């Protein structure tokens, strides 16, 4: 597999009539990375992927690939392969012919096609299915055929658009691990689109978080989870997502719903903030915020407490089964370094 594959987007804008879908995207993807575009539906991530593939024209800006401007290069000349959410297999062709189709289109010899198809099928574990047609396969098997068809031509860039979304939960988890290993084995630059943050966090070397046609943060999964750059990221990443509570920052502490808590942060001025707390960081204590248990989600390994504090809904995640019951009253606290502070007017991270 080819080792190059550096991608750069410079001020990429995409408009559909009066609607702007992408607002000046800037992004650099290193060769060999598994890079995830993550965001809710309509945030611009799939449009970005289609621009990389050459399936969408830009309205402004440039696309660079290995030092070459490919902004207006035809899809067939970009040396990229794409796996669509629908798999887009040819129903009348066998698996073997589906996988070999890209090589047939570029005039490869019958011998070369056969060798490459068998190798690609072996890599994704479907060599025994080569004589079947797509209609005879399960969803997971069809997905593997689509992957084999994408890698058979040894592209420099591998584009995946929600490739696991049609699989059930167990198969999605298994295939996610296989995909990660396949990408490592191939060493090919891979751009992967998903709205599933767990998928992104477990697969990615780095993630770009999209919101409303803009990239709001780029970083490793650990960076994005541990230090969300703004409140929209904080509210999107995490299962359950971060609790976001109105508070007032007083240099060394925050006032939250009538209680005072020490917080690790720098800043001279008193200001209104949003306090972010991961459900795993909310602790049951002897003093602190008085909360009522509204509902308990018992998930075996852990429990999620749905709590109410002065009209504010919060979630706390505790290990194992809890002895608490609906209607119980508890006290909540948190460690000073567990707090995330966001400016309430701008939404940007303070600490």
C-alpha cells in the first residue's frame, strides 16, 4: 500500500444556493492517519468527505493532496476510494466481480484482477464468499465486500462515510475493531465520517468536531474529551454528555445553585460561566448540592442517576448497582480539577 496521503483543506466553502453548508474549513490530515470527522447530522462532515472525493465542487477555497492542488481534479484522477453508507454494490454481479470492478475499469489484466481480488477478500475475511451475489449476503458481509472493493486498487486515500451505521450493535463493535486493524495494516490515510462519538473516540488518531458547517475543535480523542474547547463540544462528547450548569466564577471558586465550590482555574475577573461536570465526576458526598433522585438507569456494570437540583437536571454515573431509590435525597460534590468552565457569553473554554 502506498505510504503518501497528506491532505490539506484551505478555507473551503460550500454553498447550496443561499445556504452556506461549509464556512471556510481549514484542516490538515497527516499521511497514514485515521482521521475522523465527527458531528451531528447536517454539520457538514459528509459534504467535506464528498469534496475530498471530488463528488462535490467547492464554492471557494482549495483542496491539496500530497502537495498538489486537486480542487478541480476529476474523482477518477484523485487516487481515492470511498465506502458509502449504502455500500453501493452491484446486485447482478458476484462478490468477485464487485471487488474487481475498479481494476477492470482501469484496464488491469484478468490475472492481476484475480490476484488482487483474492488478496483484498482475504484481508477482510470474505474469500469464501466470492461466488455469491450481494442479495445472498448479510449486512456485515456486504460491508466487507464494499471495503474489499475500496482497498483492491491500493488508493492513497481511503474515505468512509458512516460505514457501520447499518449494522447491529454487536456486529458494529466487532467490525470497528477489524476496521482499525485493517487501516493499521494498510497504512493508508483514512478519513472516516460518523455521528457516533463512541465510534470516533475508539477509532481515531485525531478528530475534527463539526458544528453548523464549522470545525470547532481538532485533537486526539483524549484531548477532545478531556478539554473540550467550547460548550457545544462539551455537550456533544461523552455518554452521558457533560452536565452544564449556570454558575458564577470568583477567581478561586464558583457559586453554583447557592453553593460554593473550589475550582482549579485561572482568571482575575468575576464573570458568569457555565460549569461543566462529567457524570463520572459528580460524587455523592455528605455536603454540597442537595439533589433528588428522579430515575435510576441500571446498566449492570454501572448505574446512571437522573437527578434534580432546584429545577436543574443532572446525571451522575456510579459504579455497579446503587442502593438508592427514586425519590431519595442526596448531596453532590466534585473535585476542584474535575470542573470545566466556559464563558457563558462566548461559549469558549476558560480553564
